[in-house]
C-alpha cells in the first residue's frame, strides 16, 4: 500500500492531474506508464527523479512538459542526499587526524 502523503506529492508535483487521479483511485497499480497508463513489468524509472515510470522513450518525451519542473526539483534533492550522505568510516583506514609525516 502506498502512503497517501506520497500520492498527494505525486499528484501535486510530478504527474499530470489526470494520471495522478487514476493512481489515487487505485493505489495498488503504481506500475503504470506516466504518459499512456500502460501496465507491465518492463517499465523504466525516470532517470532524474526515480519516481515515475515510462514504457518507452516516446512516452517519456510526451510527458516531459508536465514532469520537467518537479523532476528537476526531485533530482536536486536526490543529488543533495547523495552529496551530503555521511560515509561510514573504513575499518582498515588510519584514524583521521593522525599524520605520519613527523616520523622522520
């Protein structure tokens, strides 16, 4: 089941209203092309936002004017998350702050 808050986000920022309304009516069928509504397992996510799916490049190009603004915003959020993600320290790496230059 998809959280209603996610569906509202998709409705207001990512998808065209008609398609978003279809998703809201049947939240179990999220695996549909955002442009034509085709269902299937061969759908590919948008490379920018990773939220909507398309069945073909033509459908992606057709839906682009509706999706462009929200896609850029979400892509920036994903980039920031990746950029500012805290990295786990490497177990075998030397401790930070320790400098071996003064050995000599």
